[in-house]
């Protein structure tokens, strides 16, 4: 066995002097292990040492400058990943996987998947065919969605180049691939994925060689077991084993991830599949570093998006259930509370929303991946098995109180939406975040808005567009709006308030973030 500590000591000494060359270090270690052995140890210790490997084989300290935003929009699912997925399909079903019995089986699984989502049923990926069908249909859009969410953090220089990530319910790997590609080539990533189901095998196939300075750890255990969740409501507890860990499906003890905090804890497209989503998310909230973030992501449909917003509010409004971190690295202790960074920013201090919360964003469509086109064409279909829509609900929560929109209204100037009941039939001045695209199929354009104080749904209705209110339609999802002289009406049919924007209304949009 190589003297690991001696290799580490030499690397620590040289890291701020010159690039670390395994060819040099091996001469300073007892027994002079082969440079390839030294290189392997450096790779294994890279995250703890804060070292990235360069193309010339030397190691240098990771850049301490924040990661830049990824290039957007995401236009396509990368060919390299598409080829890997096709390789998995060929391994399972042969070169003609899209035709015959295998193609029929994959298409039937996709139909069941779509039906389950639309009817709010639990979605099970209980075998290889189901997992591969899920990957065909959802891998591209999940890959894209996470990059848009990470871009918001990077825009405010809140994404470090050295990143420790915990992906709970990692599925077949769409978010993982998206995180890797969202980060610059000189980033250093330690990625922990929790996935007990059949999707783990697909994840493993796609992330077997993530490239760059990315170290992937797949934990084949349930989200609840890995943190030792119990149902007593205190979030964290001892797991099944005496050491505070649970067994994964291989029968081996899963690691205790509570020893070190994470920069990102991600729940992507899994919350609605959990028995107790708020309690499980709260159990993991204690693993978020004090300057880290928790990302919740879900499909845009009403049921899953509402579940996500319920979890968001449970974590923010009950900080004792979403414990912070103490100096000792344990989880479940009350510390800095989680607050909303984006998109449903709470503009008014000490107020919380009570509306339905069905908010989602639509991004540009992707180009059709070859594996979706192949499965679709083999059935003579016209797009039934093509999914290039990038539409999702999300919430980014932080412990440091940072908000994507750093703006607090003055009560003397602006009316909170939480007081709309007293303002019905009156014109008011208010501020709000735009939380949808145009929701009207015909008639007057309609947009969901919120300021974090609303107790019922609020929609801005554009009845007469002018140059002074055109920003309502032009503003992007998540932008801050100021609405002056907007008429408040109650819509009894929808059980919501309408903010009528007409030729007397002035709307200004301030693209987030603002100071």
C-alpha cells in the first residue's frame, strides 16, 4: 500500500508553490511508489486537498473565483450522452431496440408514465425497461432544467468551483449530467447520488466516466434510510445501524453523509414520489451548508408543482423542522433558517403566502434527441414519444438570507397583496414577482403574480396594453414588477384576485437580480 499520508503531505506542501507532478512526488515517498499510483491517490484525495487535474497530468489548486453562469439557452441534449444511452439500449435489447417487442414495451412504459403523471398516480420504475423508458422520455428535459436553476445562483456569484452535491432521488441521471455540464471545466465536483430503484443502473451507465474532475458516488438506498429519518417529526435520527447508517441494496453499510455539509442538496422530480415529502426534505435540510442551497425541482403539472410549493413552505415557515448546522457538522440542529432565494421571493418581511402556489416556468424547447426520434418513427407516430418541452416548477432555498430579488417594499408606498380583500374595487400601487407566462388560451393575457404575502391566488390581467404597461407582457419569469394604479377585483369563479391592468395602469419591470 502506498504511504497515502506522505503523498498528501507532499501535495499540501507543493500546492501553492508549483503544479504538483506525480513524477516528482513519487521520489519523495518511502518505497517510491509508481507515479501512476501517486496519481490515483491524488485523484482520490483531490476534493479534500482542493486540487484539480490538468490536461498535462499535473494538479493545481482549484480556482477560488465563483463559477460563471452556464451557457444558455440549452439547445440540445449532448450527442455524447445520447450515444451512451443508445449503448445501454443496445446492450439490453439489441441494435433494433426501437422496433419489435422491445420497442413496443418501451413505448407502452412511456404511455403508462405519462398517464400516471397526468392523473397524479405514483410512478414506479421497478425494472430495467421502465428505467430506460423513463430515460428516453425525460433525460433531456431534466438535464436542461437544472442548468437554468443553477444559472440563477451563478449570476449572483453564489456557485463555487469546488462543489459538493447531494442528489436525492437521482433517477437515471438527468440532473447529474446537467450539473456537470453547467460547471466550468476547471471545477472540482464531489457528487453523491441517492437512488434505490432500477434507475440506478442507468445512472451508473451514464455517469461511469463523468470526465474532468468529477467524483461520483452512487448510494443505492432510500432517501429516508440514508439520513435515518423517523416519523417522530424531529427530522434527523439514528438509522437502522448502530453507526447511524443504513444498509444499501448491496447489503453494505451506506456512508454517513452527515459528517460534512453540502453546497447543493437537490430534490429533482422526486418529491411527489415520497411518502412524506416535507419530512424527508426537512431531514436533508440539515445537510445544507450555511452558504449552500437546497434545490427543489418538479414537473410543471399542477399536482407535482403544488407538492413542491408545500414542501418549500414547510421548510421555510417551520425552521425547527429544517435544522441548520452547528459547528460540529451534525444535522438537525436549529441554525440559520432556510429562506426563499428564487422564484417565489417573499418581498414583505414576516409575511408568508397561502395561495395555491402552482407556478412554473417554460424555457425554449430542445432539439429532438435521436433516441426519441428513433422510438417515435419506429411506431409511425407523430411525436407521441418526443418530449422536448423544458417546463418545470422549482424552488431554491438558502441559509444565508440571500434573495435573487433584494428588494423590500415600503409600506407607505406599496400595498401588500395579502391585504387585497380590503382593496377590492380600489386602485392600488403594488409590487409583485411575475410567476408565469401567459396563462390565457384566448382573450385577455393573464399572468400569475405574487409578493409572498398573498393568501389567495393573484393574476394580473392585461385588458388594454399601452406603452406604459407593456412591461407586464415583456417581463421574464421571476422579474420584479411595480404596478401603479392597478384595479383589484375578486373573481368568484376562480376564487382569486384579478389585478386589472388597463390604460390607467403603469407597469415597470426590473429584471432580477436588483439592488
